[in-house]
């Protein structure tokens, strides 16, 4: 049977030409061409984001690096001095004190928040009633503004009229200076930060627990795993990716610890609670030494980046 074009087919032949007699419509573009066009459109969509990052991140960072290489002070012209600010940090006792306080507070706070966060998250996971209400309540500490938290704890920890010393004296214990004691001021800040951010870690742990497959825990229970053995060999290994996320997020925040300290003690008494971030702020905006303050902030940024990089390296080695 020989095919013959219909009248409408003849019109199509006349329209598209004799060479397309059996294919009146243009063929589709090759797959490679479609993929290239899609990739080009995605790059075009990424241009605004890249411009935003360049304006909001790269330019301020570059300007801070340039300031750190100058002796700029407010009201004076900036003169290029190279790495002199960074060399001066090596002989600055306040810099080393700020670095020590930063890591002391970081290690103490992170350890407390991981321990209490895991415990609280596991308790929430066992609840059958009221879990959503408790989750909403637990979110309130880390949703409060830092100024509100700082002023609240200033009143509670006041050595003369605060509720904390009143409770101690009611129990027959001696009162404490709390934020006015150079010996315990950093542990007190660690406790305050733990109060504020432990619920955040607990909610992350709760999310990790709820995504764990039930079959693994049931199989381990059949094999005789109970209590600490279940926690050590089953629960914690499966929670490691979630805990790593919590550690990275809290590490970035703790190494830049600033607001609560500046609101309550401004680094005091003396320099007992002066973190590197607080020291850089005071050096720049109280003593107007913007060049040296910029060098301090670039150093702090390098410390934060180095810690996050070390944590990422550790995760790859542990194969979580």
C-alpha cells in the first residue's frame, strides 16, 4: 500500500517543502543542546545571587583585610603598614587573654550543651503526650532577644538583690558574686549560654531520633541491648550526623560570643570575660584603633574557619 498525501498533507508539503514530506514539523533539538540551554539559564539565574554575595560578603571582607594592613584611626588618614598589626598581636597580652577566654568558654559551653541537649532530646522522644507543647516552650529561650536575656540575668544574678543569692542563702549557702567574680565569671556565662541554647540542640537531637529506623532498635533489643549499651552502640552512632550539625552551628556561634558578655560585664571584671570578639569591638569603637581591630577580627574569622575546617576533616575521617 502506497501512502498518498491528503489535501491537508499537500498543504503541509507546500508549506514546509518537499524535503519534509514525511516529517512536516521541525525535529526536536538534540538532548545535548537542551541541556546546554538549561545550564546557561541556571547560570543566568545565579548571577543576582553572586552579585549579592560579592556586595555583602566579598567587598566588606576585602575592606576589612585592607584596614588590617593600615594604621587607620577615626579622624586620621590611613597609612599602609603591612603586617605590623599582626606582629603586634603576638606581643599583646590582651589578645592572648581574649583567645584563651574564647576557647575556654567554647569548650565548656559546647560540652554542656551536647550532654544536656542529648538527654533532653531523648526525654522528649519518649513522651507520648504534650510533646508539641513542650517543643514550643523550649523554643522560647533562643528566640528571646539577647538584650532581654542579658538584662534578665543581670537582675537575677545581682549580688545584693538578685534571686540567685536569695535562693543560696535560703538553703544556708554563702552568697556569690557571680558576674563580678573573675574566677567564676566564664563558667557562669557558659551556664547562661547553656540555658539559652540547650533547647536548640535538644530539638535537633529529637529530629534525628525521629528519623531513625525503628527496626534497628528493635533488632538490637531482641539481641539483648539495653540501657547504656543501646545508647553507646546504637543510638549515638546513628545520631552522629545530627550531632555534627549541632556542633558546627554552635561552634560558629560560640567562637563569636559577644552580645551577652557586652550587655552584662563588657568583658569584666577587668578582662576576665573579654573574648576576642569583645576585645576587637572595644579596641575599634572605644579606642578608635580600627586598623588593629580589623586585624583582630580577621584573625577571629580565620580561627572560626579553621575550627569548622578541622571539624569537617574529622567527620570525613570518622565516615559519618
